[in-house]
């Protein structure tokens, strides 16, 4: 009789959350914000961490699909988890933005192709699996903050397309069209999902889990994508919608600014009034990402619209987002160490 490790890593892979790419989203957007504030070396460190995490998570998800396909498919049909698959698209978007600043256009284009393809595929498959083919499930009852990741992924595609529009002049009009279409889809989805989530909170008990912060992140990335499109060289399709685009970015930034204090109060209510333990969970990255995205969106909007006070708000809030990123990252490292060092032997004949 010999003993072998039970396989804590294998067990963790079987339970891997579809939304774990939010780790890359949060790391990449904070990296982008640090670069805008002049902390290039710190930005590069976070970009490298985000890139490594992106590759590792792709490997782990492929492993999970190969060895634990039943769990992966079940998550895909679970309304509480399925929209987490859109984090792959947003993760590709923030990394594309980061590598574009270093002039690595081939990798930027590759990330766009991967993100765009996943956005198209998931954009039809996930809603069908969770809403259209609902069976005995209630769409409103199952609506939650993670559904805004559909909006985030759309605006990530728009942002990537706008960045490539500035660098690939031979395909400028094509990427301009991609940017405008994806941005418009994201705006429509934001309105539709806001109504579903609002109905859910009115009809059922609210828990204000970290995923609800994605509501602000979706509004903020809509601002960022709009600012990126406005900052592009321009084509006929962009010129035709510039006044509407200009107004919409300010409206969405205003709404995101209004949401921020409310989410902070909801966070305090959840953990200090209801006393929900504040321990590490992958969902916390869904709170870090909106904070970083709001900062970056404010900086971009302040520059494009020439609003110094908006720029100042973004730079101050950026360092708050970085501080929270550090705390969550420490929790993540401790979580990984516990998995790797856990000993749970089981007898094998």
C-alpha cells in the first residue's frame, strides 16, 4: 500500500471559475493607468504579471475542458457563472492596449482576433444558454452583476479596434467600423441589462456581491472606448456619430461617478452590517477592475475633452485602485500557496 497526493491542484482546476480572467482584466487596466500617470516601470511589472496570468489561465481552462468537461459545460449553462466566460475577451483587450504602447502590433492584432472571435461566439452562445433556453428558470431572478461582462467585452473589442485604427492605416476604415459597431452594441446591452438587474433587485433579496461592481466597470469602459474612438484619426462612420459619441461618453462617465459612492456604501453594508466575511475570492477581481477602469476612463476623458478636474479625479482614484489591487493580489498569492502546499494523501493499492 502506497500513498499519493490527492491532487489539490487538480481539484482546484476542476472548480476553476469561468470568470478568473478578471485577474488579468484588473491587472492590465491598473497597469494602463500607471503608465498614464508616468509610473512606466511599475506599469511594465503589472503588464508582465497580467501576461503570465493570461497564458496560465488559458492552459488551466484547456486542462479543465479536457479533463473536467462536465463541470465546464455545467458552468456554461449556469446563469450565475456563464457570463464569466466574457472575461477572456476583456482580458485580451487590456493586454492588447498594454502591448500596443510598446509598439508590438503583431501581438496586438493577434489579441484582437482572439478577443473578437470569442466575443462573436460567446455573444450568441451564452445568452441562448442562460436566457433564451431557460426552461423552468426565471431570467430576472437569475440576473446578476456578472451579466455586465457582456457589455465589458463589447467595449473591449471597440477599444482594441480603435487602437488598431490609429496604427494600421491601411485598414483604418475597417477598424473604425468594428469600433463603432462594438461600442453601439455595448451601449444597447448596458441599457437592456440594467433593466433586468434593476428588476431583480426590486423583486428579490439583494446581496451586493463583488460582481455588482461590474456595473460601474461597464459604464467606465464605455467611456474609455468612446474616448479611444474620439481620439482616432477618424473616418466617415466616426465623423457621422461624433456629436452623439461625445455626449454619450460624458453621460456614462457621470453615471459611473454616481455609482461609485453607492457601491462603496453597499460594500460596507455587506461586510460591516451583514458581517459577510471578507476573505479572498476570485470575484474580488471584479471589484478591482471597475476601480481601475474608472480611473483610466477619467484620465482619457479628461484629456480628450480637455477637462483638467476629470483628469485629476482619475489620477487620484488610480492609486486607490492600485492599493486595492495589491491587497487582493496578496490574498491571491496566499490562496495559491495554500493550494500548492496542501497535503491530503489518500491510500492507493
